[in-house]
């Protein structure tokens, strides 16, 4: 039984249809990430799960009970925001203790619990400080400790690391993931950063304009993207569009705009329209034609970006194909004519309309 469940949820702001017929089941103890571009409805979903915002229609349940039937203080759900939302005039100790203080928990129990939280987020010794005397990363640790002190079943996190610089963000990603596994709390995490989502999540819900286009593990989302949007949003993709010409023993011959290609394929029939998605790191090339493929193009440039060499190959219809390599094979240069191909199992087929 899911700990959070959305059934046919719609949300309108005026005539703006922001969440569209959304179904989503979140399992107890899982790290689930809502990933999508700005404005796709991620924050709105979190706010509805938290009970800050009503759905226009549909059902939202937490632990089997409808959200709107519980008062805020009865809910086993807490939220962490990008902006920290700490009380500036209170010390770290009082900020963290807040959720227990308002419940009138005995002082010695609070002291014990705050100590545990300070250890958990590695802020021992900071209890007397005020938030404006701390760095962004430290403030976010205080906000997390404050959200965890009353042992919520579900923690909602809305771009909590968005204000931190890259290095600190990467460190906090690992730390948050460790905390989540240690405490076995369900995390519903919002980000627009695909690398962050891949690093931390058990499952990712990739959203586009109020709809979940793909809900699966990070590796499945990367290796078998369900839609063209997902293929482009997660990592980099080369996408060739065309029609299945022949299917035999799960090997398809496909005519795309740029030429003929082959791939392993199931779930498609002859005559169907298809997007063939090939990641830049598995794209292969040859100076001579390859059997079953007729993708010919001209090397536009080879760029060194530190961790990778990126080559762009312009096809005769103007489409740029990306090839990424960890090491430079050192035999390609601007202006070379080359033939592109791939191992048959390295391409993914996406239904096209
Ligand atoms: P995200 O968090 O993915 O960036 P939001 O959930 O904040 O997206 O917003 C989704 C859409 O809903 C946007 O078009 C936004 O302008 C709109 N929206 C969000 N909150 C409100 C509100 N309180 N009133 C009117 N429109 C809103
Ligand atoms: Mg948002």
C-alpha cells in the first residue's frame, strides 16, 4: 500500500490547467523525485501533498487518509524549501526545537532530541548561533534538522539545494541520500536538475506541462526513455525520426530522414512511425560504409570539455549528431566525411505520431 497516492488529480489556477489527470503512487521508504523544467507543476504537487493547496478535483491520500480531512498539525508530513524559511531571530537550537516546543514536549526530551538532530546533520557546537551567521549549506542543514525532529513519515523537499554552489550541492546530495536511507523516511524531492535526480532517487517521475511522462528508476529512464521529451531532458540524445520498413527476429530496418538504419526493437510493427534515440556515448563512426546503415555526414568540430571530447557531425539534411568520448580517438578532424552507426542493442525506439 503506497504511503502517498494521487488519483486523477487536476489543478487549475483560473483557466491555467497546471496538473492534468495525475496518478502517482509513492512507496514507503522510497526516494522519489519529481523532475521537470520550471513551470511544469512540481511545486504545485508538493503543496497539494502537504495540504497547503487544494486539488481542483481528484483524490490525494497520505497513509490512506485524504489530505484535506486532516489539520496541518496532525499530518506526518514536513517540508523543506529552497529558501530555508528559518526564523532569523531564533538560535539554531530554537529553530530545530520549534516543532517540539509548540507541541509542549518536556524540555529535557527536547534537549535530547535536538542533540540527536545536531549530530545527524553534523552541526554540533552551532546551537547558539543565529541563522544569518551561517553559510547556505549550514542553514539548509538546520532546516532539514528542524523538519526531521518530529519524525515525519514523509519529507517533502522543494529544490532544497538550489541556492548552493555546485560543489556544496554535490556534497549535500550524498548527505541527504545517506540521511534518507538511515532514517528510512519517504522523501518526495523536487528538482529541475537531472543529474541531481539521477544521483539521489530510487525512482524519478519526469514531468512535462502537468503530466508525468515517465516514472521509473534512473537507469530505466536513461536507457529506455518513454518519450521524446524524456530522451532530450535526461542526458543528451541523438534522435532520428522515420518509419519501420522491415521487422525480423526483433531486428528492425528503419528509414529515417537522414538515411537507413538498423536496431534491436520490440513493440513496433512494420509501417509505424518511430523516433530512434541514440546516446552520444554509444554513437559509432567509420570512414567506410557500414552494412545496414547509410548515415553520412561531415565533422563540424571536436571540442574538449575536460571530462569528455564532444564531436558534432552535420548530416546532409543539416541535423547535428553528437558523439561523446572520454578519450579522444584522435583520428577525426573538421571536414572529415564519416559514416555513423551503432551496436544494434544501443538504440531505443520511441513511438512517434
Ligand atoms: P514548478 O515548481 O515546476 O516550477 P509550479 O508548480 O510552481 O511549477 O507552477 C506550475 C504552473 O502553475 C505555472 O504556470 C505557475 O505560473 C502556475 N502557478 C503556480 N502557483 C500559482 C498560484 N498560486 N496562482 C496562479 N498560478 C500559479
Ligand atoms: Mg517550483
